[in-house]
C-alpha cells in the first residue's frame, strides 16, 4: 500500500512527514548453516568481537538435538552491543516458521531512531498504513526496544531505540541480570534503565557477560596499533538487495522508512536506486533481481552484499592480501554499480554471501547533491595503485571513537 505523507508529525519539536526519523543502519543479521565456519570468517578473520551468545532452541520451541547449531552469535564493531548477528539457520528451519524464498539465509536489517516515543508512535503509524507488525518488544541481547515489519519483498525491517554499550572490559549485560523475555513495547513513558542496573549489580557478577573470543597474536602494525590482522573494520553497511520491483522497493524505503534517494543509475538498461539514512551516499542499494545470476552472485539469495568499511585505503589493500592468504575467495564487480564508493573488493563467506570491503564513502551535504559522476575517481579493478590522492571528503563521515584494538 502506498504510504500517505500528507500528515505532519512533531518529532522532538520538528515537523516531519512521519512520526520518527531513521538515523542510521544499526545492525544486520544472517542465518548461518555452520557456526564454526561462520565464526572463523567473521570473528577470527574479519575481527568482529563476540559480545553475546543466545540459545534459540527454547525461544523457537525446538528440541535440543544439536546444541552447537542452536546458538546465535552477536558481534560488534565498536561500543554498540551488536552490529552484526549470526542466527542459527537449522534452528529456525526446525521451528517450522515460514521463510520467504530468497530470504532463507538473511534475518533482518535494523534502523535506529533517536527516542523510545518514536518507536511507539512509529508502530501505531505503520499499522495505520495497513502494514502488519510481525514482532515487537524488548531484546534480551542489546536491551533495545523494537518492532518489525516487512518491505515489498518480505524482507524484515526493524525500528529500534536504545542499545547497550560495551565498555573497555568487553563484557555485555549478563542474562541473569535482567530478564527481558516477554517485555512488551510500551504505550507510554517508562522508568530509566540505570536504576535497575544498579540494583541488579548487587546480586550479579557483570563478568558473566564476557564472551570475547581469543584475538590471536598481534603481529601487524595497523596505523600504530599492533593487531592480529592488518586492518580494522570500523562500520557496517551499506546493504545491497536484489528486488522484484526497484520502483516499489524505492518507494518503501523512501516513503515508509524515510530514507533519501541520493542517486539512480542505469546499468545494462535497467534502473538501480541508492538511498541514504544520514550523510553517507547510500545505506541501501536496490538492484533488479535478474542481475543476480548475470553478475555471478549467490544463486537464489536476495542479498547482493553487505558492506564493511575499513580504516583507510592501505588497510583495504592489506586486507585483500591477508584474506587471500587465509583461503578466502576475493571477487570484484563493475565499479559503476557502486556510486559513492571507489575501490572495493568482495570477500565471500562460507555460505556464499558477498561481504563488500571498502575504505571510502562519499558524503552528502546540506543540499543533498552527490558528486557528479565526471568528478569521481576512476577505478580499474585490475590495477590498484599503491596510494591515492585525497578527495574533499576522504576520512569524513562517522568518526570511530576507538581504540581500534
């Protein structure tokens, strides 16, 4: 159903077309088939820290026949409790819950808003648009308040408020500290979180929440810090999707989620759309479904790729060499498909998903205009230079607060 933008809503004293503002892509999830292989790829090779583990068998009502394959892993890039989640595919398949074709190995994408009232008002607004809310409440891992609803291709989108922050000790909030199971999304104001934490700390050891895997020997100098790999992932996204109808999907992410269309391109005679949540060139990219096989991406999947931004160009070059040496398949795609990013490479995970590694994202200013194509850096995937000249927005965008290791 087309979303009406005629009403005006007040969001923190600002009149807007919807009662919330999606500020950024918060996290993204896969349904994995092999936990050991997935953890080696994302934690040991790419360096994402494990912040939590959760057994989904009791959550989904599944008999615990293979406990290791029922564990979900929450991974983070910085202080957010999680930016990336590995859900147990076997457990979800055994639960009998329906999985839409093409989404079997993809869980959801999550958009962060600024206040709890935006989440509760957004839930009401989404229902007014005749879109079903498919899940809501408070998450045990990360403690965020959220609800889910689907895009035109049945891909779940989450709007959430609040996320536990992981500090210098690397410990998450233990499950024994506060039980969030069955906590509904509220209809009105709630009490603050910290008073409950203070009470819980009197009876719970917070170190129960430490789940970080061994880092391995720190043997690479990464911009002055010794790390186990010659790069550091700083940011997640963008997400690239294959969709049935680019125009319909664009309308959803523009009119319902509230993203801004930065740019559209024609590739091989068809339209592709690029939308942003904040100052980045794009957070979501939409491509015709028939591009998947023609470009050699994972057969049957709705996902073209998920992006991970590295600290700089030198780290990107070193990451490609490091991952190749570890037996990871590295692929390249036509740079015309990725306006706003210049040099990038795709690392293929054990389930065949493409993870786009890049170092630079074009930033959009107050006028909303992207850089003209004629002013962008020309990319030759066959010959990466040793160093690059700076662009006006090189190193701009969200700042990673560190430390990187």
